[in-house]
């Protein structure tokens, strides 16, 4: 059995070293292949932000296979049925390396009507801001947000980027729930066959 210590130099021809490097770079769990449901969720978010999409040939392809790059605001989006905390490290690594915000959409794994949640890694000049377990919210005027069920800023999804604000787009808990319900109804209305994930 071979052990590697910090002082050992990695040998690129060593099978064990290559396996370890792949595990460190990619994380301990492989992101599942992108399903039709994942693709629909990512394209729906792109439509909410009025953005065209492309496949990002950079680090996102390696760490978040199947992710999309929203061109106009410069945001990387990925979707999965994997639950928190899986892939938090990957979205942080992509955000730091690319300098672009990364949104990881999470949907129900059991195929039930999904309430999409999102984990967001948002780089800025001072470091990396992380926002976990945010919900898609739709205002009465048709504007789209990511909001927290607890404390934390709200994130306005706009064509030119993600805008954080301490002012919530809702008046109270009832209004927040109604906005989340509107977002889910809007998501359902724009799917062929309704909730057919």
C-alpha cells in the first residue's frame, strides 16, 4: 500500500496519484448526468433572466458537467436532484476560478412536483459570498427573485446580472409563500406536459 504525504511530489504516471488528484479536483461524488428535467430547469432560469445560453468550455465543464453559461449576465447555472450539501465545493471552486456567479438549482429527487431551491456562490472583490437553500420567487409584476426562508438578502434575477438587496420583495411570510407559489405555477405553465420531470 502506498501513502502520499504533503512532502511527496505527485507523480503524474502514478495511478494512485492520478486517482487522488481526480478525486480532489472533481470532488468525492460525481455529478449525475444531466436529465431532461435538469435541462428544463436551467433553461427556465435562463428565460427568466432573458439570456441566451451556451455550454461553458471552462472549469464548469469539468466540475459541473452539463452546466450552462448564461451569456448576457455571465452566470453559470447547473441543476441536479442531489440534495445539500453535495456539490457546494464544486460551485464555490467554479465561482472562484471563473469569477462568475454560479447557481446550483436543486429539484425533488423523487419526481414529485418540485419546489426549486438554489445554492448560489457569488464572487466579489473581497471573496466569495454563499447563499444556501434559496427559493424561486415571482412578484406580482412578473419579476423573478431568489429568496431565503430565513434571514439573508434577496437576489433579484435580472438580464444584466444578480442583484443583492437587503429589502425583500414581499411584505410578510404569507406574501413570500404566495410569491413562491406563483414561481412554481409559472414553472409548471412553461413545461410541456406540466410537471413531467
